């Protein structure tokens, strides 16, 4: 009887350890917030309020999906050499980490202020077209 009880306790201990190990291996919401996945977003690169401020305007994750609501992002370079200025008023695809933030509703006919826009920390930039399409401007 002692052997049975000892074996049962050992089995329970091993099973509990396995369950705990699996739970720890799952990414939690906190882990995902610390290390969000990279996304690719396509839009029109425009000048912000200063020479070093850039906006990705009318941006979509799927540029072919006209049902996707276009957004604007404040671009922040993850590295110094992305050359935003050389792509002004071009259609570009930016890969990086997008902040999940909904800007407050501006007064009718106005756009949200730059400080209210979600940030897109750009790791790479690829030009898609020499000009912004009329629907993307």
C-alpha cells in the first residue's frame, strides 16, 4: 500500500510540474505588450509640423481592402537611416511596431493632432509608388 501511495504522489508531482511548465511557455498578454509583433502598413508619407516629423497618412495593413478603415500614424524611426524625407508624398510600406491607440475625435472637418496619433516605430521602409494614390492622400 505504501508503494502505491508513493507512486501516486510521484505521478501527481510530475503531472503538476508538466502542467505548470506548459502554462509558463504560453505567451501572456503582458509578454505580447512588451514584445508586440511587427506589422507592415502601407500609406502616404507626409510631412508633419516640423522637418523631422513624418506622418503615414491613410494607412492600411491591406492596401487592397477598401473596406479597411484608413488610419494615420506618427512615424518614429527605429534606426537613424530610414530616409523618410526622400520619400515624402510617396506611397510606402512601413514595417515596424504599431501602437494600439485610438485618437480622440477631432472637431468636424479637422484631423487629429500629431500628439494624439498612434506611433509606428519603423524598422524598414519600402517605396510602393512615386506618388500617393488619390484615395490614399
